[in-house]
C-alpha cells in the first residue's frame, strides 16, 4: 500500500514561513509526478504546485514567488517551502503522487496550515 505522510503544518503569523514535507513509501518515487494541493474550509481542493519527474515545476498564480516545491529522489520526499504567508493560505495541504504512465494517483492524509495573527 502506497503511503504519503505529510508533516510541517501549524500556526504561523502573516508574513511568516512554513516548510511542509511529504515522505513517500512503497512506490518507485522517480516514476511519479508529485504535487501539493490545498483545501480551505468550504472550498474545493485546489492545485498549489507540481514537480515532475524531471524537476519541472508549476505553481498556481496566487503562490508564485512565495512558494517553492522541491523533491529529493534519494529520500523519496517532496517539500513545499512557503514564505510570505497570507491568511488566505490557510487550508489543509495534501501531498499527491501521480504515476507518469498510468496516471494513478495517491493522496496523503493532509496537514493543517493556519495563517493568523
């Protein structure tokens, strides 16, 4: 059974930073595109950032210049560095792994990020 385990969420003041990490197990990590999604209360889940097997990244416009997604194929981890956080970044953040061939996707359990003063 594929496992994605997120960590690093918490409470931070506006303008602060957090680093989320997702550890993957029981997959061939190098064959999966990785992504971070988020879901705010009462909202639909939205794609935040992606990183392909080759390292190409994409971001939703609202986080460009503030968030950075990285992956470590030796450690089977994908991180999301979040800087200049805003209250509207408050959400549950989910790690996602999608196989490059079958496009089968797996999800982590989510980690809560709260941005508030």
